[in-house]
C-alpha cells in the first residue's frame, strides 16, 4: 500500500482561492473567503489510491454529472478512471462511479492542448497544481500547456481551459472513449453513435454503449469561442463506431475557452433543455458558488468537534455519501428506465446508482436520518423500476439493471422507510412489488422454486454463491415479513418469517460455519472455510466476495437466533474471537477482501456489522476496542486512507455511524446498536428542526471504553438507541474510560 501523508483541510482553501483568482473578481474571491465553509474539511483525494476507487472530480449533491480527470483505463484499478499515484492525465470525462468494483461511465473524453498536435495527447502534470474540493477541480497540464478548471451543476459540466496565449488553442474531443474493463473493449463498447456539428459553437449527438450495462446517453456541447477548424482522426481499429476530432479555436485576445456539456438519458432535446435551465446565462464562477453552497447545506447536516483529521475523515465520508444516488431525470422529470422508454417521474426525480447490496446496510439508514426529504422519491423510483422490470432493482446503474451481487436489497430499503413512518408512497403497491420480487422468477438470480423446495440454495444446482444467496435472501424475507405483519397480511407474514430462518439449514455445528449443502442434504466435502469466492472472479465458489468465516455471521435479522444455534453466548463468543484472531491466511486472494483483522475483512460489506455482534454477547468492550481499531487504521486522511472500495458511500456511512457511537446492525429494525464514539461531539441538524447530539466525555487515545451512557441526562442501559429517539432530538452522552466495563 502506498503511504502518502496528505492534509488538505487548510491547504485546499488557500490554493483554491489562489487558483480561482485568474477567473474571479476580487469581490468573488472575497465571497469565497468570507463564506462559512464546511468544504475545507473535505479531501476528495481520500480513497483515490489503494482500492478506494474514489475520484477527485467535480460533483453536485445527488447530481447526474461528475466531470473530472482520467488517468487510466482498462482495468479494475480504474473503476473511477483515476488513480492518485499516476503522473499523466489522458483527458477529462463527464461522469464516473464513486468507489465501485466494476467499470463503466467515463463518457465524452475531452483533452485540451496548446500548440501542435502530438501522437500522444496525454499530459504530465504537477501534483502541486492539482486542487480538489467539493464542486471544483483544477490542474495544470505540463505537456499540454493548459490550466484546466472544472465545476458542475446537476445536469451540466462546466470546463474552463486557460491556454498559452502564444500558441494555438486545441481540444481533443473523443466520442469513442469510455471506461471499459480491458483495452480491446475500447473499440467495441460503442454500439452506435451520432455527432452533429450544429454550428461553430455547438455539438450535439448521442452514443449507445455497453459495458456494465447497455445504455444510451444524449449530449450537447457548447463553447463560448468558435471552432475554426476540425480534424477527424483516423480510426485506430475498424470496429470503432464513434469519431475522434481535434478542434481548433479562435480565442481572439483571450486565452480562456469555456465549455459546457449537458447530458440526458432521453434525447438531444432533453440535453438542450438541461443546458438551458442550468447553463444559460450562468458563468463558471457562479455555478461553482451555487454548487459549493449546496454542498455546504449537506455538509452542515452534522456538526462535529475534533481534530482537523477527525473533521476531514468525517466530512469526506459525508461528501462521498451524497455523490450518489444520482437523479438521472431531466429538468422536466423525464427519464429512461429499464423498459428503455421515456417515462415521466411524478415528482420530477428518478434516482439510480443506489448500489443496494452495499448501501442497504448503513448508507440508506443514514439517509433516513440526514435526508428524509429524499426517501419517498427513492422508494417511489424503486417501485417504478420494479413495475417496468418485473422486480425491484438489484444494482441499478443509469436506470438499467446490472444484476450484480446476490439478494434483492431494495426490499430492506423500502421496508425500512415504511417502518420508520414515511408515507409518501403507496404501502400496498410497495408490498406487492416486494412480494413479486421475492417469489416470482423474473430475474436470473432468483431460483425461487428450488429455494422453496429445499429451504436453501443447493450448491449442485446453484454452482456459485449458493451459501451467500441463502443468507442474503434471509434478510430480504425478514424485511418482507415485518411489512406484511404491519399491513395485517398474516399468511404473507408467516411465509416470509419462516423463510427468513433458512440460514439455519446452512449451519454446520461440526465446523461452526455456514457450509454449502447439495440437493441431497449432504455437506460439501472437502470444505475449506478460508476459501475466498466470488462469481465474477476466476475462483467461483459458494460465497460472495468472502469466505465461510466471514459469511457465518451474515444473519443480521436474527443475531440472537444465530447465537442460540451456535450453542449460546459463550460458544458463539469463542467462534467470533477466532474470526478476529486467527493468523491463518485466506485460501486464494480477492481484491475486494481487504482490511483484515484475523479473517474479519472491513474492506468489504459482509463484515461491516460483525464487530457489533459482541454487544449481543454481553462483551461491549470488544465492540468498543474493535471500532477504535477500525476507525483509526482504516479511515485516514490520505489518498490510500480507505481500506476498500467506498461502494457508493457505504464504507463512509459505516465510519459516520461508528464515529458518532452507534450502528444499524439490523438495518430494518429501527435500532442502532451502541459501539463507542470516536469524536468528542456531534450534532445532527434534523430536517424537523430538532437536533440530536452525541457527546463523549473524557474521550482520549486511552479512553476508548464506555463506562456509562445517559440519554437527556438520565441513565440509559439499553444496548441500542432507536430511530424515533434520534428524530425526537436530544443528547446522548457517553462517559469514557480506559478500563473495559
């Protein structure tokens, strides 16, 4: 792992003001300096090295566009198109994924350069000129002799290029480019394309491409200076379907070129409407100020106290949480969903890129606290998706289904919202889509007939991820049962609650683990609980990005039942201790399985709740010790400061909850199990006008243990705090000590 110390909190503010003065009046700069600015504690470079897969480009909260630099392509390392250790930039594309483990997006690559054309237009750059802050990115391209600045509104990317005034101003416009899995795919991922030079100032068109999903995006590009000539580059391969141009501009007495790029899922007219609404009459600096102000609204949802590194880790996590989901609807509310037809959102929003397998655990519960205003839209959008596709989204990207991972964790999201009292969606409609998703064979990962017949997924019939499928489905079934019960659907409640206990059919007492079983009821032999598995790897196997040691604990809906199955708290404790203390290495390797403490792997989501299980074993000190270790070692203020993929904010949400002192072990229970706070004080500014504060009295490096807890000044002895308690406002006080209690 690269070890780079990077403290951006104060440096960013200074350098940003310096670099922005080239395009701002003194009044603009004074406004930047005087504004109360939470963004100075965000370091977008956190997670851009090692396996974090984050990016430092410009983003708008929950927006459609994420323009930024592309330093590489063609591998798992470049899921976001950027790696901090690289020393060359290939260009600047208009969108990307945040912290995922699969490649897509990176659309419409643009690369400015001053002077003569070269065969290779990638450019070296000086790291000291690279600036990233929420809503803004800047860098100076050394070889290309151009300063690049980027900002964005929800649907429009704004680029500002400052060229060498003594050289010609050029731009590579690469319509073939896009982030792909391997190099050969760059020639085949574009299925259809059209580029229209509408005038010397405007280019429009569309691209139909495939990688993780097949999708069509429409675009319009507008320049503030005329294109005086264009050169169509030769095809590099006869399979290319889209052109690459070198554009030359007449800048007159100016050295600055402004470019606006608007995109849409529906049509060129949709992209133009987005450009008109968000780009017409708006300067680069005005857009950045508006985007920065919007980020400050989101960042100020939680006010914390602590060191600068504490604040940077926390606010960067909060920033990563809101890069997605992405509202892909046009400004008029139209969007293209899984039926590939233009639909109209009743609310004007259509959120996609939810990464459900990851974010149902902590990110979605965090949204219910910090942003209840988006929850009804999120649920309604999942229901709209289900009515078009035949099941709730599993892992939707840009409105299309990827079928990635196992289970269907839109279900616990919808149920979590319902049980927490959100009423902006039809509950009967929602339950109908849940039941349909969990009982009808409408998608390739279902297999409901066999599942109901055997009570588990037999490994001889389901040759990959059989154990994980059963365990992940259990949480979905449990969620459906809770909603059915509240709706008075007794038969459905009994069916789903019984099925949620299927995890017991995989527990093998002789190995104290969740073990694969075939259709004859026979255990897999030989069996290696250390064997890592993932369907998308060349390993295959019976687990999803993990092994039996990790997945044995994947019973979030019934930890007490799992403990009983293991023989009680003492025996369960021995098995859990072994997970964290074994020195035996995994059999095989997976890039996703990182952040190991024994065989606990914090770099991937199936482990995220496990440290909190000690609370159910009446050993709170072990939870408190592990939370301290994980927060200290795996969340650091440097580019390689994340121990695994951020996964659309889930890794970040774990840190935010844990830093405040609690975590949603069972994400549909409305209960947040206590750990130990890692920051002296946090205050959540709730949407209802109330505040919820956590305080850690006597918190220090030595004082990592909780002596006692008070809620609003009264002793509090329950193992968790509820969603209702939080939303009612108040103060939760932890008294810290250096001795386990």
